[in-house]
């Protein structure tokens, strides 16, 4: 063994330990910001939960977990279509643990975490980044269409202004061209496999299933407007939250939008309690999914 080879072999454990410490630090910061979000509105949260039965809370939490699973399958479909199919358990770990980064201010933490964990599974960083950023137009497009189909064209017809742009962004040829241009500008190799129309349609289907599950969760928390209304109300408030990139997980923006949308059915105080209760249920769902995915992947020695 040469001196260089020996030095490389000795440095490998240190790099592995360094990556592990970075990941633990990432988790600690993400969980800290999540706890801060809850603590800042504790009184209103307690008031909101006091109005709910244990059955309603359980139903809302199950629905949130189902919605998060739909988001993970959307991302996994895109990643597989781009050339990196992952088994369900490793994919769940990368997605759900990485998604905890959305509670840290700034929009880069989830994608950085997914790129780092995906690399250990043989996924190129550029491919992880492409799958992550493709989810945004998919969620926006399906969310706006769900809003139009459930809350009514007369009141929310202005959302149609965004649909043509989103449809263009969802055309695989356009997407592949944008990704190729960005990779060239960054001096990176092009993607080996372009996004296909079949992959995009499958991802859109999982995203729509996710909106339905999120609507069911809101219906358990606030059944006054009915299930169809709950689906549209949550989709609209979430889309507005997505548009605020610098706010952790759309914190505050989504709640304000939800209060406004719930106004025809609830007084302001009740609507605020519902919005905050929904936020906490989603945070708990994120933690459950990340924890279960991490445990399952560890058992598989991933």
C-alpha cells in the first residue's frame, strides 16, 4: 500500500464521522425550529385541540401521514423516471428525513439533505436536485386545479391566470430543456435520462391523491364546510404557502390563507384555532414519517 492510499484509507472514517455529525446537527436544528413554531402559538393550539375529539385527531393524523406518503411517491416517481429508482424504504428515509429541513429558514435545506443522503445510495446530486425542484410546479399545478374544481370558478377564477404557465412548466420537453441549461451553466454533466410524459403523469396522479388526503385531514379538524370544501381550502392555503420560499414551511402564510378561506363557515377565532391545529398535526405527521422511515431503513442496513 502506498502512502497516498494509506492516507486515503485513514481519512475515510473521519469523513464518515463528519457526515454523520452534520446530519445529526441538521436534525437537531430542524426539530428545534419545529418546536419553536409550536411553542410560539401554544395557547391557541391548546384551544384548538380542546375542540376536537380523540377520534377526529386520530383521523386527521392518519390522513396527514397518507398525504405525506403521496408526496414521497411523487418524488420517488420523478427520481425513478430520471434514472435513479430507489426501493420504498430507502426512498422514504431520504425524502422524509430531508423534508424536516423545511422548518429551517431558507429553502435550500431539504434539497441539500436529500442530495447528501441520496449520494450514499448512488443517486447523483444533480438528479436529486432535479426531482426536488420538479415537485414544486407539480404541487402548484395540481393544487390550483383542485382549488378550481372544489371551491368554484366564480370566486377563484383568477387562478386560471397561473394555469397556462404551470402547464408549460409541466411539459417534459420544456422541463428537460430547463434542467439541461441549468446543468450546463453549473458546469455539470447532463442528466442521463430525460423526464418522460408517463413519469410526469404518474407523479401528477400521486400529487392529486395527496391533496385528497390533506383535505380529509382538514375535514376531521373542521367539518363545517364539508369534505369537498375542506379539500379545496387546504389546497389553496398550501399553494400560497409554497410561494413564500423564504418562510419555513410556509409558516404563517398558510394559516392566514386558511383563516380567510374558512371565513364563510367559521368565525375568526375558530378559524385561527383550526389553522393552528392543522399545522401541529402536520408537524407531528412529519416527525412520525421521518422516524418510522429512519427505523425501517436502519433495519435494512441502508
